[in-house]
C-alpha cells in the first residue's frame, strides 16, 4: 500500500514577520504624508498666486482705461487749443496765434500715436474709438487748410470754409464720440473695479480655506502618525508573540523538523527530529544535513539522496518514495515518510530548506494488520460459501427420504389416525426444510453471482392478487386481515422474472403475517409514480427498533430483542433485497419503533405496454382469474 505523503508548501519567511516590513511600511507612510502635505502647500501657493495675478490684471485694466480717458481729455483739450489759435489768427492775422496752433498740432499727432498704441483690441474694435481716430486728423486738416489760406492772403476763402460750418460739424462729432467713449470707459472701469473687489474677496476666502485645509491635514497627519506609532508598537509586540509562538509550534510538532541554509547545513532542529535522528541540536548545528539525516532504501539498501540536496538543486517541493529507512546515530533503522520544501523570501530568493519527516513504523504495522484482516475476511467468506454449499447438499438427501416416506404412509391402511397426523407433521416440516434449502441455495447463488432470472412482462396486479390468495387461509387462522389497494384496474406491467417477483411478495407478506398479532391488518398496495411501480406492504405488527433498521436486510440477522420474536435463519429479507436489486429496483424498510408496525416499499421500473392486443390479453387474464 502506497503511503500518502504530507507535502508542505514552499515556505515564505516574509509571511512569518521575520523582517522589518512594519517599519518599512511606516516609513513609507510618513514619507507619503510629507509628500501629500508638500503637494497641498504647493497647490495652495499656486492658487493664491493665480488669484493675485488675476487681481493684478484687473487693476492693470482699470489703470489702463483711466489712462486712456486721461489721454483723451488731454487730446481734446489740445485740439481745442489748436482751434482757438486758428480762430485768433483768422480774425487778427497776428502770427503770434500760430505758435500755440503749431504746438497743439504737433502734440496732437504725438498723442494720437501714443493713444493708438495703448488701446487694446476691444477698444480698437469699438466704433466710437475708430470714428474718433478718423475725425481728429480730418479736423487737423481743416484747421491747417484755413491757416494756410490766410497765410497766403486768401482770407476770404479761409473764412468761407469756416462759414460753411465744416469745422464746427467735425468738432461736434468729435465731442459726441469723446463723450460716448468716456461713458463706455467709465462703465468699463466701474466693472473692472467691482471685479477687482470681488476677486480680492475670493482670494481672501480661498487663502483662509487653504490655510484651514493645510492645518486640518497637519492635524490628521499628526494623528495618523500617532496611530501608526501605536500600531507599530503593537505590531512589534505581536511579531514577538508570533516568533515565540512559531518557535513553540516548531518545537511542539509531532513530526520531525529540520531547517537548513543555502549550503544544506543544519540551522534548526525540533525535539522530535532529535529523537528520530539521535542527534541533538547542539551536535547537529552547522553540519551538512546528509550526515545527520542518513536515509537508505529498505529493499535495495542503497543510499537515498537527501531531500535537502534535491530541493537546493531543483528549487521545488520533493518527497521520499516508499520503503525509506532513516539510520539513527546509534545505527538503528526506522521507516520514515518525509518531504522537503524551499524557504523563499518575499522577493522569491531561495533562503534555505525546511525538511519534515515522521516515524512510519505504526503506519507500516497498521498496513500489515489491514492485510491480515483482509485475508481473514476472505477466508471467512470462503468458509461461509463452503458451509452453505455443504449444508444444502446435506439437507437435500433427508428431504427426499422424508417426502418418499410420506407417500408410503399416506397409502398405508394401518393406524389411520396416527398415520394421518404423522403425515401432516412430516409434510409440514418437509416444506419448511425445503424452503430453508431453497433460501440457502438462493443465498449461495446471490453471493457467487450465479443467480439467473428469466425476464418477461409481469402484471403486478395479478401477481399481488395471487400472493394474497395464497395467504388468506393463514390470515384467517391468525385472525389477521389482508387488504389490497390497487391504483389501476388495468395491469401495471414491469419487466422481470414472475417467479422471483412472486417470491419477493411471498417473503414480505409472510414476514408481515409472522410478526402481526391477532386482530391486525396487513395492507398490500400498488401504484404508479414517475415511471415507477411502487409496492407497499404495511402491517400493524410488532414494528422494528430504530437501531435495527440499518441492518434488517443483512443475511443471518434477526432482532432477538423484539417482543414476539420468532426464531428463524434471517435470510428472507436479505434474499428479497437481492432479488429486487436484480430487477433494477430498490426496497426500503420503515417503522416508528417497536409496537408501531412496519412498512416495506419496493420500487420497480415500469415497462410501457402500448400494444392494444397486449392490453386486451391482460384484461382477459384478469377476468379469467376473477
């Protein structure tokens, strides 16, 4: 018998808390806290800077628009100065009026250039701005034209231009455009100032929120670090406990345990391994494992390779074959079963080997005992078969003689009454003896697998009626009522041996009559359910004890403790179960206990009969039988 080995999984020292992983994890978490805190601070600074830049942009816009309005005021004032100088010169022809005119004209051109450069795209696209920038050069041309005509002595032509109101119209348009622009710029300045104010408030709120968030994060991080410190202390304590528990476990194991390093040298041994090898830890520590753990093949007596060597070479779990002996230090030999597994770190690097082994002596002895028991059982079974065959052979001879003498005694005319009584007794016992022999032969056939059946179509309704009629006289004698409950008037057909199925019914009804007292009732029912014929034989007899139900179909078994027990061979129900199973059916016994009666349920697969002629033949047979 091949033994089943216990193969431990590859051992991972990282799982036993023998490293500094808790401290490493704590350091990593603290580093993560500071990184998160730095990121939050950086985000806060960026948001505050962005809000400040937004505020500065708004302020710059306010300043730029105010500067534009100021430049427009200066430009408009200078334009009026130029117009005043033009009018003074036309009225007086005094060259002194041309100095402010020339000065104003030069400043206007310079102011127009600076104003055009300072305008943004929105202002340049505004109609009033573009119109104003076109009107001012036109006004300057009108002023210059009139002054040039007056300088040439063409005063009348110059005055005619003035009287045409062209200059006045241009000036009126300039005033209107300037007023519109100033109004638009004032509104824009007002909007920008409100936006600056709102942005200042939002910046202050954001700054306060970020300060609060940073403080909250600092408080949370501090509390988390405190909890991690506490958890680290608890982890260290738990790790120490686990190490102590692991140490105690290793030294308390029922199997031998040896731990080696990467060179196969012994680092650790438990108490059992010391007892099995004969080496103490102090003696074995640092020695190569194959010196302390010496193993040979029990049959060949050749040295077996150490599992430690194989694990170090292949890096996989290994186990010993059967028939391996461990040579103890004093030379004694003991059969063992063992396995070796690699010890790996969390990164998968090999760290050593763990070897687990145990004394296999008791298991080997148990295997021998099992083999002896199996041999004994086979012998007992053979003896039983031989006994049944011999008993059947020995009983057939007296049975023939008894039946022969019965015939002679029934023909004799001497002592008629005595002979009649003797004949009755001998005849009855001969029938019992014949039944016993028949049962013994059936048991032998079933045991040896030589039971033969002649299968055909069997009408269970007819079979049940015939069986009941057979036991009616005996039932009347015992004052026990036999009741049949048939589910269908037409036959329920199964495929089987009618003689053997009749024997099943006979055994069940006979058994019920045997254990049903006077005044009892035996009900034999038949019904069809899920393509299965179900026969139930239920009585109101002495019942079956619960602890005997599981053994009721075993041969040679009887419940001798039951009230009203009748001696017998205990073969009827065993034969019945075997016959039912040979018909691919099942039988089940039920009882609520002693004194509550019993029920036997037989289930047989149906055979469908669709031929109308066959159905008619069944009806005719039933009518003839009735």
